[in-house]
C-alpha cells in the first residue's frame, strides 16, 4: 500500500500500543524529568546559570545610561574595532548594549570585585554568551537584564552573539577584560 491511497478503514486510536512504543514513552518521560530537575540543580550548584532580574526600559533610556558610563570611564579606544574600553569603578552598575552587529562598549573589570551587569538590545533579540565561561543570557529590546557578576579570573574573555540576528550575526563578537 502506498501513502497515495486512502488509509484502511480502521479505528487506529483504539488499537493496543506496541510494547516498544511504551518503552520509548517511558524513556522520554524520565529524560524529560531529568532535564527539568537539572534547571534548579544547575542554578544552585553550577556557576553558569545566573539569576537575572528583568526591568522594562526603552532603547533610548538604556543608551543614555550606557553613554553616561562611557563618557565618565573610558580609558582608551580599541583601535581595530573603534570601540571604547570602559573601566567603571568596582561595585558599580555596568552597561552593555547589543545591537546590529556589535556589543558596545568593551568593559574592563577588576578581578574579585562585584558588578551589576545590565544588558539590553537596541533593535532585535540577541544572545549574550561569555566564553569560555559559558555564561549565556537572552538580550531583548525594551527590557534590561541585570545579573550580579564577580569575575574570578583575569584575562580577555570573548563575547559572542548566540541568537541569530541577521546577516551580520557571525560578526557580532566582542570581548571583556578582567584584570
Ligand atoms: Cu546579535 Cu546574533
């Protein structure tokens, strides 16, 4: 029989379920439970799944706050990217803009100091991914995501956009310095 022909007239939903299929349903259900409980587990015992707060904010307001920080604390310009490097005081609120197709500015933070990192998008949804630490957060327009971070290693960390945002998505990379 081919699928072009109409199906045989039978009450298919009343037939007994195959044993093998029952096993697959059981396995899938157990695996779903494992994944479900991994979420709270990883939040409490892992170091990547950070608690975040979200607040409504317009793109213009967020841009203004970021600009204020950049005006006050820029220490140099990364010449090949033409993006300011900002060194905000330890313990302060720091801002990072995601937009087509750039992270702005570059933050330079101090090791073992705590900061409140604010993230927002100016246009479409982007994804903040800090590597190799593997900290991942959604960045959406009209909301600011706030996370408390305490860098515990010095160095240069990569920021990549991990949410497809158009033709320049693969170029939306930046870095964060910790010293
Ligand atoms: Cu921004 Cu992909």
